[in-house]
C-alpha cells in the first residue's frame, strides 16, 4: 500500500494485527526442533476500529485493545501490505483469546 | 452513464469511490519494481448515501465521509461508468479502513 | 397485462420503473461509438409502494420517489408488460443511486 | 377438495386468489395475436388471512383486501382445487402490486 | 406408539391432526371418478400445543384450535402411530387454511 | 463416561432422556407381531437444563420437566453413555409431545 | 504457543478446556476392556471468557465456570498447544452438560 506515512484506522469491528514470529530457540539459545515451533498464530494488535453496530445502530466497543498480545484463529484474516510490512485485518469476534 | 452533468447520490448505505492509481515511482522518481506496486485497493470517497436502516427503520449514518482516503476489500464493489470515469459502489461496511 | 386504463400500485417496498434509452448521439447529433453507449441501467421511477415493514409491523417509506431518475443494478428486477410498455419492478433497496 | 359449502379462510398472511383469464379479443371483438395475450398473472383476491406475526407475536394486517385486482409473481403460489375451481394461495408479501 | 390410554399433548407450536378420507361418492351415492377425488389434504385438529415462543420467550397461541377442519400443505408433517391410528404433527404456521 | 457417581446436568435448553423399550406383549402376555411394535421413540426425561437464552440474555424455561413421558422425533439427539446406560441429549424444542 | 508464562484469557463466549483421560482401570485396578473405555469427551474448564454479546451489546455470562467438570460434544473445538499442553477452545453453548 502506497499510504506511506498515513495511519491505517480499521472501520467498524475490524482489528489490525501484526503476527509474531514464533521463537526458534530456547531461552538458552538452543535451536528448537521443527515440531516444537508452534504455528504462527500469535499476534500484536496494531489498531482497532470503533466496534460493531447493534441492530439499532449503537456501537459496541471491541474486546481487543491496541497493544494486546492475542491468539489468532487458524483461518481467516485478510492480508494487507502496509509500507512493506505484512499486516492482517480480522473481525474482533474472530480473535480467540488474549495472552496476559 | 449518460447522466452528463447529473450528480450521483448513492442510496442507503452505499459509498461511491474512485480508485487511486498506485505510485509507480519512489518520491525521488525511481521506477518501482512490479512486486513493490501494491494492488489497486486504495480509493477516495466521492459520495456517500444516508446510511443503513435499523430493524425499526432508523437510519444509521455511514462510517465513511466524502473525501476520505480508504482501503477497499480485495473483492466486491459494482463498477459504474460516470461520464467516462470508472467509479465503484460499495456498501459502507465493506470498506476495510481509513487512511489518515 | 390487460389492465388497460388501470393504475398499477406496487405493494410494500417495491418500485416500478421505466428504463431510459441511452443517448446514441452527442448533444451535437454526432453518432456515439457502441463502446461509449452505456448499458441500459438508468430509469425513471413510475410508482412506489408504501415501503418495507419493520419487524414489529411499522412501515418504513422507500428511498425512491415517483419521478426520480435512478441508477439500476446490473441484475434483478421483474419485467412487467403494462399496456404494451415494458416496465420493471425492483425492491427499493436494490436501487443503487439517484441522479440529480 | 370435498369441502362443499364450506368457506376457506386462509391462515396467517396467506391470500387466496382466483387467476383472471387474459382478454383474447380487443374491446371491438377483434382476436388478439398470441404475442399480445399477456401471460396469466392477474388475479382477484377471494379471501385473506388475519396477517403475518411480528417477532413478539403481534399480527400485522395484510396489504391485500378481499376483492382487490392484483398482479401475481411469475412463480410461487400453491394450487388448491375448491369445489372444482382452481384457486391459489400466496403469501401476502409475494403479491407484486394492485391494479386500481 | 404403546402409550395406550395416554393423552398426547403437542409441545410449542405443534398441531396434531387426523387426515380426513376424501368422499368417494356424491351426496346421492354415485361413485366419483378418480380425477374428482381430491388428494387427501383435509384434516381435523386433534390437539394443539401452547404455541410458538417469541424472541423474548413470550408464548404466542396457535392459529388452529382443537376440532378445527383445516387444509394441510402438500408436503411436511411427521406421521405418528397412536394406538394404531395414523396421526400427523405439523407446525401451526404450516397449516394453510381453515374450512368453516 | 467414567463420571461414576457424578450427576449429569444438561446446559442451556438441553434435555437428557432415557428411551423406553416398546412393549413386546399385550397386557395379557400375548407376543405382539413385529409390525405392531412401534419404533423406539418414547422416552422418559431424566434431567433438563435451565432453558434457552433470549436475544437479550434472559433464560426461558424448557417445556419438558424431569419425569415427563415424551415423544421423540425420528432423527436427532446425541447418544451419551452414562455408567453403561445409553442416554440421549435433545434440544427442548426438538421434543414433539408429552404423553399424559 | 510460545507464550511461556503468559495466561490465556478466552474472548467473548469462548471456554478453554483440558480433556480428561478416561480411566483405563476399575477402582480396584483391573484393566477395563477397550469397549468400556468411553471416548475422550470429558474435560475440565481451565478458563472462560466474559460471555456472549446480545444484539444490543450487553454481555451474557457463560454457563460454564473455571474448574467445572464438563461433557464435550463429539465434534467441534479448536486445539491450542499451550506450553506443550493440548488444550481446546469451545463456544460456551457447545458444551453439553456439567458433571457434579
């Protein structure tokens, strides 16, 4: 996306996330076997929309906040290339859990 | 469309947009490689409808405003030729994000 | 339809339209090339129903008014032959936009 | 149906209609060409039910009245043979328009 | 069903009916031709449930009453053998009409 | 299920039932012919959940009570083996009728 | 998941469970035959989300509590590997019953 310098603000109940690379080494620096490297489904929330709309037009704030460490579903999300960085847009209710 | 001189006003929650051509050169004028040229999914909002209707008939204003710089989904939208210019109609809740 | 002399009143949120023939010549009378002649999707609203019903039975007036110049979707609408004239019935929320 | 002498009262939002035979001659008695004879989609309303139910159980009266001259959709309706006469049951919101 | 002597009470908006055999002779005793014998879609209401539930849990009484002479749809209904008698359970809103 | 000694409490609008064996002999002890032995669709209600939830979160009590003699639909229900006994879980609105 | 030391908090109406291994021996230590070992559908609730959202945005607390012993449906649930332990996320209304 050529929106260099522009801030991307998700609309409605969308959540913009950056996927976190899974750790390939133990804390002590030992290389983890492939099986131990969990699939890439953790992410950091980069931006959130105002929230979903109820049937009579009220806005319901999203469950996720900017900065949250979250667990993504195996499928879903649309990839967006922002200044060369691969980000993803999910709907708030697709995000499985928070990691605190 | 032969509505030369006529103003097109989207109905309900429809949003009329004009897709923005992706920049093919860096600021310094260097030609960008094909891979770096993001697909055409940014647009400028040309006109918006009054908004969607709730179950009991109330109108809920759209998230987008005329003049907004927005991010379009990969699919969807219906093409309309207005005085030789290719514009697109989306539903307000199809628009992914704003770029500010 | 043999309802000669009878007035056709759409029910609920239906809108009766007459499609407008696209202009085949420029204002100066020059024949337009086939490609420039936009597909037939503009129409004039001939009659409108009272409107759609909310979940608790209230009637919500349609967006279109009799006499409006409107933009039709590419698909949809049911053809009705009224006294030899080809008219079309759409649902109000299928009409894309007004041209003013 | 062997309900000889019994009155058929549609339930909920159902409408009982009798299809009208299209006129095969002009007013002056001249035989109309086959193409000019519109398909059989006009009907007279014979009886109407009390109306549809809203989500909280309220009854919403139908748009059609007994005796109305109406325009039927091309498809739909269930045929019922009442004392040898072929009648049809439609849902009120399937009826396209009234002819007045 | 071995519930000999037990009364069957339909739940929610279900209606228990017994289909009526179509008359095979005219009032005067003359055998009706096969074509004139309408398919078996008339029935007598044997028992009705309390009614359907609205979205907020209120009960809405059924349209049919015990003893009503009704018109059944061509399809639907689940057969139940009660003490050797073949009865049918329909949802109240499947019943087409009453015959009075 | 190894929940020996544990009580199974259905959640929401679920109903736990034990299917009743159809009587194979008449009251007088005479063996019934296969055709007269109705399919196994009667059951006794063993436990019921609190009930279904309305759209705004209110709980609506189930139609069935513990101890009711009920009529099951031909299909549906999930089998659960509780301490070697085959029980079934249905949704409350799947139960067809009560036998009193 | 590399969230070592992080607490996983399900969002909305999701419930995190750990499946219980079925007992392979009787209380007296005798090995159970394969047929008697029930399929793995019992679990302990590890964490619950705040609950589902009603149509107007209110939160409805889940039926399950942390620590509950529950019965899982045969299908559904998404597997999550948390620090090498296989846990599962279900929606609250998918959980069949509690064992108390």
